[in-house]
C-alpha cells in the first residue's frame, strides 16, 4: 500500500489513457483531447471542474457571509466552499467555486477591504498567503490525471513549420515562405504570391488551413517561441488575419507566462514583458526544440552551439546534401533561385523533427508525471517546474497543509567538492562515475526537507530511482531503434533530471516551498566524505588522481594495466561505499589534458577528441583559434610536440599571409544592448563599435552578428557569407593582433602540458628564429602532480600528501 500511495504522488491516480492536450478555462470548463491507444483515434471530452485556490487564511473571504460555507456542506451556485487541511503548514485552506474568476475577485475584494486600498492581482498578496495555479494545473492536480498514459512518443501527431522572412523586424519585414513537415513526414512549402499585404495575408490563411487539415497534437520548430510564433503573431495582427490554430475556444494565439520567451522587435515598447511570455492555443502543444537542446547541453556540455544547423550536424542529423544559405541572404537568394531556398527550408523542418525525436523524449516523459501541460514542462526548470507541482499534488491528495515559501535563516549554502590533483598530460585515463551522488546520499541517510512532514520528496526520489533502473533495463532489453527502447530511454532520462534536481531544490533558499539549507549542507558534507574516501582508496591502489568532483573521478593508471585492471580497481572501491551510493566504471581514454578544474581534453582510444569547459569550448571563440586548438591537442595528446609547433607555425603564417578567410577570425556574438543603452554606457566594446562603424545606427537586442578587428585597430562587421563564396571577403583583419591572440589566449591553454623551455620554443615567433633554440625531437608532454590540489569545498585532511 505504501508504494501505491507513493505512485499516486509520482504518477497521479486517474488511469485515463491517451491524454495529448488539456485546456481549461477559469469558469470551470476543461477540454481534454485523447488519442485512443491502439487505434490512434482522437476524441475530445468536455468536463467541468471546480477552480480552487490555496489560502493561508479565510480573512479575505469573510465578507461573503453566508455565501462562504464548509466543503462538507456541498457546493451551491454562487457559493465559495472551504476545506481546512491538516498539519502545521501555512497554506491550509482550499477554497473552491464554480467560477475561478469569481473566486479570485472575492479574495481581492476582501483583501482590499481589509487593507484599505485596491488589490489588483492575487500575486500582490504574496506567496505566503495564496497559491494560485493556471486552470489546467488546477484541473490536473485535482483530477489526478496526467498526459500520455499508455502512449509512446511516436504515437502523437507532430508537425513542424518554419518561417522564412525578408528580415528580423515584423513591423516592416514580411513572411514570404513557410516550410511544413506533416505528421507523416512529408515536407512542403507555402509561398506568398507577390510582396503585397494581401499576398502575405493569403499565405498566413493557407498556413492556418494546413495546420487544421493536418490536425497535429504537437507543433514544433527550433526557436519556435523565440522567433516563429512572435513574428507570426505580429504579422497576423498587422494584417488582420485570425490565427485559428487551436482546436477549441476563441480563435487566435494566447499568451502565457514563461521564464524564456522572445518577440521580434525586441527593442520596442513592452520588450521585457514579451520576453517573459510564450504563445499557446487550446488543443495543441507548442514545443520548441531549442529548450531540449539547452537541457541536453546543460548535462553534457558537448554541443558546439545551440543553433539548429550546428546541433543537427553535431548529432549526425544533417544530410550530406543539406542546403546552406546564410540567414541574411535567404530572401535575396529566393529572388534568383527559389528552389534552393525551398530545399533549405525543407531541410530546416526535417532537422527540427530529428532534434525533437532525439532530444525531446525527456519532456514527453515528464508530462507523464507532473500535473502541467506538456509544453510548459518542455521549458520548465526541474525543481520549481517539475518537483514543486508534484509535491503540491501529493499534499493535497493527502489533505495536508502546505508550507509557504520562506526566506532562509542566513545560513550559507556550502558548495560541492571539486579537486584538481594534477595538470598536464596523463596517459591511460579512467573515469569512475559517481551515479547521482547527492540524491543517493539523500536516500541513504534519509536527508530531506525538515518541513516535508509527509516525507514526499524522499518518497518521490526513492520511487524515481527504482523505476529509472527498471526503465533502463527495459530499454537495454528492447531492440535498438524500437519505440519501446526509445520510450524507456526517454523515461530514464526524465527521471534522472528530476532525481538530480532534488538536491538543488533543497538548497534553493526562498525559491522553493521545501527549501532547507541545513539539509542541503548535510548532503554536501556527506558528499565530501564519500569523495574523500573514493580518492583515498583509489590512490592506495596505485593510480594517479587527476580530477574529482560529485560527477566522478578521473585518474591515470600505470603502464601495463589493461581494462580488466581498471574495472577491478573501480569495483573494489565501489564495495567500500554506502549501499545506495554507486561507483561505476564510466570510460577509458588514451590521454587527457588537465588544464583547470572542469576544463580538460580527452582523447579516446578510438574516437573523436572530447573537449570540456569554457577554456576549450566557447560560442564566442574565433574559429581559427578553435581549429588550432583541436589540431594542437591531437598532436599533444599523441606526444607529438613538433606537430604542435607545426600547427602553430601554419596558423601564424596563414594569418600573416591572410590566407585564412575573415570568417575564421570573426567572433559570432549576440548583441545584448540597444543603441541607446550602448551609447549611454560610455564603454567601448568591439561588437557595437563594429555596428556603428558599418553605418548601422539601429539594431535589436538579441541580434547576432560577426565582428572582427581590422587593420589599424578598427572594429569591423562581417556580413554573413554565401556558402563557398569568398569573392567578397575583405581579408583586412589585423593579422598581428590575431597572432598575439593565438599565443596569449589559445596556446596559453597548453602551458601546463609543457616544460617552460619547450613551451617557449613551441610557440616562438616563426619569423624570429633563435640560433640557440633547443630541439623539440625529444620533447614530451609533462604531468605535474600538485603539492596542494586546487580545490573548491575541500574537506579537512584532503591534500596531495594523502596520495602516492
């Protein structure tokens, strides 16, 4: 029975299968669309629910007199009922009514009478006094329903669309083409027949008709909420076109609050409000694959950027025939070669669909658990966006009062342990992974929030870990590429997201309902103890420690050891850990450059170079420097120091002869200031100076540009190049500036891998040879074991003296 209760907290309790979208109105109407498992048929249910609020007190409702009655007396028209929850929580009264607007108005009127001034919104009363959820979440929490029961990811009808526009400003730029990929995978384009308002309006009307004909459950694209939907909404408003994209209710797009959103024309009035809003419609879910990319990269830190084309290429989703056109040139190319633009746009929606399937499974699986709309879970933070709704549901299911958000008592949150034991190049490297260390410690030592009197958080973590292991086992047993494998892998990934965020929830003082910095500090204290034990025991077995943190430990093994020896050592140490803390063999590598904490390069025995940390991966880094680093690192990790020298000399020579295209020295940056903000700051910055020098006096915050330093120290703007076309390349970059940058910025990241005299020789100016330069033939990379390890959150007694 205990597990049944905890499963209700985790999954809800209503077994209704196939929910693909929920829309609820404040007046108590809810519309539920379901795909029937097996047949795939779509059905719609229209149901009633009683909107509710959670209050700390009934004082703002006493003015209702006899219209306020206990819940056990039953509902009645134009009445508000209340139910007192059990326990010491501050939010202890559930109040319900047939109409949510009437309920909110009654609370606001009472608050205004009590306070003596108007109160316009429930938020003004404070989170300590009221909890108000969106209507859909009220419905899902109260009913115990969740999305997608008995459905797989591929059971949903998904559609992708992508806009091609004449520019980035919807106030005066137009939509001239829309690429569409339907639910069966067929791609097509819709185009405006001319450049008039009437032609564009006709295009938007045809887009609406196509959406309604395809009737997707989900509409997707990359940066859908950041560009396509805001641009589409703005143009439709200007042209008087109704965007009837939903399945019910008033036609048109609606807005919802969000942590991340955007609107073209970002510098205009209402800019800040728009950036905190997203669009939504009844009956369909808008999914932005950029959210999935960001969530994935937060965990892996391996993506070269977050743009569609870069990510698709990195993940192997791009076709070899993929059409490339610089964004700024798409409309111009359309005028001379429309078929090329059609191919380009169709490739965009194909790649967006591939990204959605590869990276979107976690959000799909989260929607099976948390009582929120699918589209909201896609961009939700795992702590406040996923765990909190489940805890609210659990407490209300048990009739228990909820604590309100409370500020901390001033106790600082102690950080996680991070140790750098050695720098330079190590060979025969192993990573031992500490699987979900902090959640494991919470489970092992029953460390949970003090105010969680139901123990709901620990119960959720327990069940998630158990069911994640079961999902991983089902995924391994399923055929590769099968829907069963994909669904269970996505479920496992979603559970990992929630489990790993439980500790962050604890430590988020004042931001989460059950925050408890003392419990969080106890978790980190235990974590430091475990990490110290792992390091000590590994060192006792003759390995060289390189880096250790809560994710795992990198170490180098002696020459002559094989994989069996490496696995044996990890297994021996794993046996010494607390039962619920798991140490696993996670990988082996031919070599590693340890540069700084969390900044390193790995060379697998057979595979591509792996770079971690901002020292080796930065979206702002100039391509010539990153290219040099990759070439130099391959040589360095192979022990080929003359090869590192060769890569350096070739790059410096190419810079000075200007055989490198200007694109390779240009930084791709995002403008975060409007012209007015930049000019008011009175601090010179290359990107903005480049915009002004090019004659551009107007730009939008959020616009991305390529800038470089030209001869004479000038700031210059580089237009987006046509693929394969170097005819317009100015090649006027400041070669000596970039040669210095090569040595002082990029080459400097190899300084810990070479003896000082070797570093000086490798990166000596090729045009200033020394008569007494030492030979590099016998030079080798070095590894320096630090006498005092570079640490953060170091526990007492952990130093290099503990290790051989």
